[in-house]
């Protein structure tokens, strides 16, 4: 059960096999959010979430609802109730989260595509840890109606796949009529973040691929990046506490939450509305700052995660999202692709683009993947 909470018979047909994160409504199937308190009350969804419409029209065959971190609140990948999806490289390592089941289903071949959600890195982190691709879309581009929210002002839906071709297909199913950019990418900014220690093997892997692709690269730093990370954490906490208030206030429901998630939501409830408002004000300035960079370069490049997947026993203490959360605060799209590191595990390379720049990111990702052969 650890990968798929609700397996489904995809039926015959030539369409791609699709795993759907169990935050997204699928007609006739309960949505559990990876949580026993929710699962015990859940009834079969009366209709699909709107983001499923293109997949249905495209003939995708849903193989099941994919497991996740409880209530999508965490990047460690662990689920204490439904079980933890197994990292395809090593079962002792974290699969990343919160879209852990989606990444594992794609990595192990159970699904060709997956639809996940990303609030602070929940598509990109598990994709990086499991050696797959994943795309966080521009905030508001793909409808989140019919999706169990974590932080509604940050939540996004995006595709996950084994490779870039699959990711392009996934985006076309989320947004029928989607096409790639005709123009090529030439100038990219290699971002170095002060105060965040990156494993030298991860940094080297990213730089090597950029060189192989023969892209023109300029080096930049963004001193406010760590502050943007903290602001996104604050907003996520405040909104998560509001979204899940009933689960925490009803003793019978709270008792069904895992101790980890109950403690995290209790801590989130301590964030004040004033603190959240201040974080949002910072977010506006941050968005303007990072958007201004795209007047000089086409794409920003940074590792997806600063290190390789940690052991499961250390996963909850690992700061997996220091290089992903600031992208959510700005509402921008970001893509992760696996790149060889010289070790047994790949590194994740993250491409960040301007608002609604998904086609540009996918074009760039295809070029990098081609350079790797």
C-alpha cells in the first residue's frame, strides 16, 4: 500500500498510465490526503477535480491514488499510517515528499505519468530524490479546485515523469493545447545562494551539465533567498493551520493524526496573522526582485536539493526545501531533472523561469537531457 493508497484498474487502451496524488479528487474514489482522520470520513468523490479533465480527454488510464506525506505537510516522504513509499535507489533513504508516491510510481514503472502538488517543493524534492523529472507550474495556471489544500495561496499542480518527453506529455494533459517554445535558450543564470551549504558533488553535477549543453552562463547571488525561504515557511504554516483547524479542534479527529503531523500543526497554529501578513508583504517584494532577473537572463539554474536523499531516520530533520520554497513564494514555475553526479545517486538540477514560462523551461530541460545523451 505504500505507493498507491487506492489502486485502480486502468483498463485497456493506449493512453499513458497515470498516478494521481491523493489530494486530487478522482470520481468514484475517496480522497484521503494521506491521513487516517480524513480517510475515515471520506466518501467517493462525486466528480473529478478540474485538473483531471485534460487527462480524461487524452485517454490517460488512472492506475490509482498515490500516497503522500500526511496532509502534504512535509518533504521527508514518510507516512506513518499508509506506509512510506520506497526510494527506488535504496529503501533506507527518504523518497522525498510530499508527492512521494507519485515519484516512486513513476520511478519504478508503475505509472508513466503522475499528477502531484507543490507548495514548497513537494513535486521537485521527491523527483530529485527518486531520479525523475517534475514540474511545478506557475501559481494559478492549473486549477486547484477539487484538491485538498495545504496553503491555498501557494499550492500548485504539476506533472511528474521519468524523462522530459513524459513531462511534456504530462503538461499537455494538464493543459490541453499546450505547446513548446520555438525559440532556443542561450543565456542562463547560475544561482549561488549565500548561507546554504551545497554538497560539492551536487554543485559539480549541475555545472557539468550546463557546460555539456554549451549554454552561456552568468553567475549570480541572491542574498534575500534565505529570507524568502523563511517567509514561505511562515505563510505555509499559517494557512495549513487554518485549512486543518477542524482536524485539530475535534478531539476524535486529532487522535487519528500521527503524532508528527499533530505536533507540526500545533506549532503552525502559533504563527500569528500579523506574521503571515508581513511574510506576504515580503513575498511581493521578493517576486518583483526575482522577476526582474528575467529581463537579463532567460532561466535561473540552481540545484533542486542541496544534498542527496538522507536516511529515513534523519529525513524529518533534513532541510530539503531551502532551494525550492522561494520559488513558490514568487509564484514562478520550476523544473527538476536528474543529472549524473559520479555517485550511485543522481543530483537534481532545478530550472526556474518567468511566470507562465513552462514551455521555456521544458525546452531548456530537453536541451540539457539531450546533452547528457
